[in-house]
């Protein structure tokens, strides 16, 4: 990432293929619509080994929202070991703030977010993803994870990781940031838009409040189906790279205290995946007063895109329940896009951590420790502080997808 006082910038973090919108017409299943107003409509593409063949979705002018045929049904029975995954895309507009076109040098009022929503369904065999599948209300409401992506990528880049959370019984709500997502950067012809990340804590706070409103019967456009499906009192915030920076700033940077206070609900847990504190003069970090969410910090010790000491600094600042997962030899994006031995560890540890902090059955610190301690792959600790790990040698392309990572 590009922050004053930081090391090398994060260039392209991943590339995502775009697919034709017409291939999805047959996926519509019920009344309603999913609207997307952006000129750079995102596509949804499976990204990880073992996850090819998942359903893709491109949002057009109109679509179909998930059916409510199962709405509020609570049928006794054993919940599945792994849920299928449904997909919906909505467009939510925040009237506050503004959006800059860095290529043209113009500014428009408001911030429009395309939001990808992945949710449990019973009509799909895992690990497939089906656009607009009927939500599995009968085992809900589910904890909800609001996820923030990194620079010049988007939620699709992390498809394997996000799907693993949904399979475990979470709803994932992942916005495409207006200026730093892959489609936004492409629409601005590769202009350096990364500075807009300083507006993203407000975007995350806005999305949280939209989800809470939907859960309580006041949904934003095309999100009525979230009522009875999400439990905002079991909210998790997560982010990777610039997205982790965004979440950390929202929760711990005094510059964003107003945005933090504006959220309709506060998180019970936070996962900071290869993140850092921002180093502007106005950014002052500190643990918030009162209760604060339990934290999981994940960092590869060989990541030269995000210095390991940056994650150490974040972790050491925190008080209360916290865990540090150190990956011994992984790239910046690999563990989060399904590449390498660390990817499975990240999927399991993050899920176990979320289960522990949201009160899910069978989750214990001992299980979390067992999943995180993998000889030659990773270690996990919950000590008060961790070393300021040395910066590895800079590797060209360190912020890009790892060699051999899936391209579709």
C-alpha cells in the first residue's frame, strides 16, 4: 500500500477475469431484483485450487433477488456439515462523502458501493456457488462478516476464503470500494487511486449499518431477504492488505472515531490479514475505551509487500483476547486466494476464531491452537506481544498473485 512513511507500494495485488452477463440469465429463481448501477459491474469468479467450477455471476441492469420461500421457517433437524453458497449483488449509495475520478480529476457527491453478498443455502452442493439461490433460513439467523478487500483487487479475488466462511454458516457481505477495486481502477485506466483508501473506513461503517437495518426490517435496496438471515449482534469485521488497514483504522484510529460511532452495531471479532497502521500525522492509534472485539492478526513472515513488523505493531497495540497467526513461508496474497499450504490453515483458523467469538458450538481456544500450529507452515500465539519481525528482502511482484496461482 502507499502510505507516507511506509515501505514499497502495493501494486496489482491480483487479476480477476470478467465473464459475460448473459450466461447468468438462467440463474434467476424468484421475484425481486438485484440492481447494480456502476459502469464497471463486477464479476464473480472462482479463484482457488479445488474451487474451480463454482458459479459465476455478473450483475447487469436488473437481476433476481434470492427467493423468500424458506423465509423464517425453523424446521427441526441436523444442520449440514457444510452449507451450499448463494450469491447476490446489490448497489447501496451513501449520500455523505464524495467519489473522486482520479483519471479525469473530477469529484462527484456520494459514494456508490456494489456489494457482494454470499450466504448459506441448501439448494446447492458445496463448494458450488449459485446466484440468487434460496437462503437457508431454517438454520439462521447467521453471524455476518463484513469483508474489506485490498487495492486493485475485489471480493472475487478472495472467493476461496469467503466461500469457506459461508460453508461454515456465515453470511459474508463484501463491498467493492468505489475507487480501489479492480473494476474501479480499470475504469480509470490504471490511475493511482490508492489514496482513496482513507475514505474506506466510512464505507465499511456504512455497510455495517445497512446490514443491521436489513436485519431489523429496514433494508437497503434489494436486501430484504437479509431479515431473518443475518444476526448483526454477531458481527465480524475482516480485511486483507489495504482492507485490513481500513478495518484497523475504523476500529482503532482516533481519526475515524465518528465513523466508528456511526455503526448501528459494533463487532464482536475482527480479523486483520496482512495489515498495518496508517502513518499520516492525523492518524493516532489506540485501543478504544470499554469493550472491544477480540482480534486475530495474520501475517506471513516472508511477505515483502506488507512488512511483518507492521502486523506485529498492530497486534502489540491491542489488549484483550487476541491471536497472532504467523505463516512461515507465504506470499502476500497466496494464503487468502487458495494458494499454498498456508491457505488451508488460514481458512480453518479464521473460521475457528469466528466460531469461538460468536459463540458457535465446539469452538475452543485449544482447537484454535491445534489448527494454527502446523510444523513448517504456521504458528499461533495469544501472548501479550510478539516480536517486531524483520523485513524480508524485497521481491519484485510481491504484491501480485503468487506464481502458479489459479487464474480463473
